[in-house]
C-alpha cells in the first residue's frame, strides 16, 4: 500500500485500487500521485469516475512491474545526534525487511555508532511504515560550567524592606561600606565539559568554558585559608569598577542625597553626582564634591568642598570647610571656609565667611566676610540692596579672640573673689583655729584656684597663638570691584567703615592707617601682594 496525504493505492488479488479520504483535490494532483508510483497505464474511465464520485475503484490490473520492494530511508536530526529509519512498506507480495537489512542501510548512510538493535526489531515487529523512528543515538557532550564570582557583599544591591519594618529614611543608606576582615566575594572555579560523538562517529565538542578574572583593587585581599575567598583589608566604600572590586576611601554616590540614600557620615572623601536635598547632611573628614545643586542641607568637610551645581539654601543649612570652597552660585546660603571661597557666578543674599578671600563675579545682598580680600565684578544692586562686606581680620579668629578674652576675664574675676577667702582661712590656720569644716572649705577653694589658673593659662596660650595669626593680616585687607559698586553697599576694612553713596567703577577699597579712613584706589592696587 502506498499512501500520501490525499490518496491511497492498494494492491489486491484482482488489481490495484485507488481511494481517497478527501473531497477537495485537483486532477493534476491525482496524476502526479499515480506517476510517483509508476502507475502510467490505468483505466481512464474508472479514473474519471473516481474524480467525480471519489469512491474507491480499481484503476488497473496487477502487474509485476508494480510489485516493489520495501524501501528503507535514513534521516538525521540537525546535529546528527539521532538517526531515524522510515520504512516504505513493500507492495503487496514483497517481503518486509529484516534487522540486518536495516543495519546495512544505516551503515551505507555512514551511521556507525549508537545503533539500537532493539529499536530496529521493535519497528519491524510492529510493521510501522510511513513514519520515521529513532534507531541510533549519539552521545551528547556534557557541558561544563563557567567560573563565576558570587558577591557576598554586592555594591550595587538595593536594600530590601519588609512590610512590617520601620525605616529611618533620614539615615538609612544604599551605600555599601565594608570593614577589615569582612567577607566580600567568593569565586566558584570553572568545570570543564566532556566531548560527545554523533551517530556518524564524529566528535561533538562541548562548549568552551571561560574563567573569570578574580583580580581586585585596593582594600581587598585573598583569604589565607581559602584563596578563592576575598576579604576586606580597609574600611571604605565597596565599589564595582567594571567587574573589578575594590574598596575606596572615597564615597562615590551616583544619585541624589535624599530619602533613598540618607545622610552621609564618612571618614574619607565624598563625591556626589546628584543633588543634596533639603534637610540632609553630608559630613566627611576628606574633601566633598557635589556635581548637582545643594538645597538647605548641612555640608561639612575637614578638607575642601566643590559644589558644581551651586547652593540654593532658602535661608537654612550651612556649607562649612576647613579648606577652600568652590561653588557655582549661592542663593540665601551660609558658607564658611577656613581658606578661600571661589564663586563662578553670583552670590545672592547670602552670608559668607572666609579665612582668606572671597572671589565672585557678583555679590548682591547679604554679608560677606574675609580675612584678606573680597574681589568681584559687581557689588550691590541698582536698587540699593544692603550689601555688607568685611575684610581685614579673619572672622573666625576674631570670634575666637572675643571668646578667649571674655573667658580669661571671667577666670581672673573668679580668682580675685577667691583670694580674700583664701587669705582669711590661712590666718585661721596659722592661729590653730581651723576646724574640719573650714579645712574642707580651704581644700575646695585651693582646688578651684588651681583649676582656674590652669584654664586661664591654656586660654592665654591659645590667645597668644591667635594674636600671632591675626598679626600676620592686621595690615592687610582689600575689597576689589572690577566693574561697578552700587550705593547701599557697606564696606568695612580692618574695623574702618565706608558707606557707598555713589556708583564706583574699577575701584578698590583699602584702609589708610594715617587717615583712619577707607580710601578708594584703582582696582589693581597692590594686585598679587595683599594675600602674600
């Protein structure tokens, strides 16, 4: 029997019969089917009748030329890991193939390994035809495993919050910091694969496995007991630098300081790519760099501070540094520097305190104090907005001197009050009339005297150092206005005041010790020497 999707040929004793299970087919499809099986002589009338009523009919007599042997066809899957045998059943009288026949055909098609004799025998016993059956199987490769790094501490992890967890959003941070001895990562080594073989005997290679670089940067080392374990050797921020772990003494924060990050307290330097939002603080012993703007936040550094986005504080928060402070602009901000304050654009209605100099293109409103110099292009406004500028003595040093002076005087006054009581008690003691109560009082007064003398001595030492520092700048101080200084500006140089009543251009303001007054000189007066 021969069968396609639409037609079936069946050899019976009295002839060849044609049948179909479909009603919709084309005449040329039927002729192609008959030609495929070498039936070229047929009863034309019977065939026309078949085309009309689709009923099984005898189309030709039996013929030796139509008696065909069984056909064994071999096919493969795309990777030749499986060989299939499909048997086209013999035509009527021809015999079914045996297992040896199938194996010979397999060998002729280069199938050399993995032949399943039982599968062949089962196929033949069931007389399956017209469908491929798997009879030979290759050995697939065993794939290996790439090496991988498991992060015990993931520098890029988000923090997880339980539904029932209470969170302090002001202090909780996504910054991953580590401590010496802390386990950071472990390496899982690669596992090599094993090659396979297809049914033709060809080697099928397993996929190559790859190692991973387990190198690391500063602040990390391999554990002595387990070289595949990485531990921290320093305190700092854990960073993933293009797949290479390291511990940075600098915090590198690539987002805003807000509720998602929390406030920052760090022993090293801090770099913030985003903004510092209102109400948060950033404290560092090292330098602080902020790429974005600073709102009403507290920024405090033992080093220098750079704020590229400027400070818009709305009257609260303070930017403070022992060293220089650089910023784009300041608006209603309070800024304190032990060195220089360098402004790229304008200072508006802000309070600035610099131990050395304040340099800005425009200063409008507020109060600016500097130990040596204030330099700008525009000072004040056409509207006469009150703008105060004070130079000549560092404001921080003046404040300290004032405090020390008051405290020293208080100590001296307290010592003066102690002296009469001490003298009286010593007279009583000399007369032999000092009882236990008076003795205890004398001991307390003596102890208080020593404490006051020690405190006074320490403050006087610090005051002497402070006076020495003040002496270095006592004859210095200048306010430079390159373009325009507007009325309404009040300038103080080394304690001498000057109120600007008329527009001044290309002007510097300096103190004349002989006249005990501020005088106006050209902008470039003693340029480069004031801060020397």
